[in-house]
């Protein structure tokens, strides 16, 4: 285990907090913007029809994989748990904002505000259930493959863990939103396919970013490949 000087320990903690902040921001924003949908023609091969809420969400899996690889499973799970509290706290703030009556000159009136954010409660509930299942599955599978490969083949554990967890996430959140009447059941299959394929493509594309991030962190702190900051205390 690499021995860290106090200055390096502080730097490692700051990087961890930055990653955690990016993770929480991506998670909360994805729940707030989910009601807008768009289509994307993927080189004429397939046309995606997905929510804009899916755009920041794959970033959360990339960040937990970086944290898992460098800081360990415990730190990754801590970020996931913190994200749960942040999401429910944002929901509380939205309820308060919705309850406060708008002035006559307010650019955004009560009806429009409720229309945009009124489904946030269902979105947060559905997202959190799916999020819990997917993130903990992702972290567990990631470390299973890490032990099995003895710290080698980062691309393998990154993609294998993400593919399964993203399918669980996409299926769960769409199933719950459809059950609550927020999405028509007729759209379930198409949205599931589009959402999962989009996340698979993003997972493949972010693999070089994962390698670069892990490489830079290990180089910065003089760590061996596969080594973790298990001795860090926060």
C-alpha cells in the first residue's frame, strides 16, 4: 500500500469530494429535466427517442467506476448513499417552491411551475428505486470482476458492470413511470430499447475517459495498478 504524505492525502480527499459533487449534481439534475424528450438519428442506423434526463445519468456510473477503482468499494457506496439524500432533499425544496403562490408579475406562474415540476415526486421515487438497484449492482459487479482479474482488464469490469446495471436502471425506472401513468405503456418497449442502447454506447465511449482518469490519479499519487486508497479516512 502506497504511503501518502499529509499534503497528498488532502489532495486525494479533495478530488474525491469533487467527484462526489459531480455525481450528485448529475443525479439531481437528471430527475429535474426528465419530462423533455428528444430524438437522435445515430448515423442512420437507429433513431433514439429518449428523455433529456438520460444525458447526465451515464456520468454517474463513470464517476462511481472511477471512485471504485481508485478509492474502493466503500467510498463508492458512500457517494451512492449521499446521492439518495440529495435527491430527496431536492424533492422537498421543489414541494416548498410549488406550495408558495406566485406573484402576478412572476415570469413563471403556478400552473406552469406545477406542470414542469409536478411529476418530479414520481420521477424521484422511480429514479431512486432504479438508482439503488443499478448503482449497487454496478459497484458489486465491478469489484467482483476486479477480484477475479486481479486488478487487470479495467475495460472488462467497467463495461460488464455498466451494461447490466444500466439495463436494470432503464427497465426499473420506465416500469415504475409507466405504472404511475407518467408514460404510456405503448412506449415502454421503444423507450427501453432506446435508453439501454444509448447507455451502452456512452459506456463504450467513456472507457478511454475511465482509463485516463485512473491513470492520472494513480500517477499523481504514485499508486500501483489495481491499488486503492483504502487507508484514507474522511
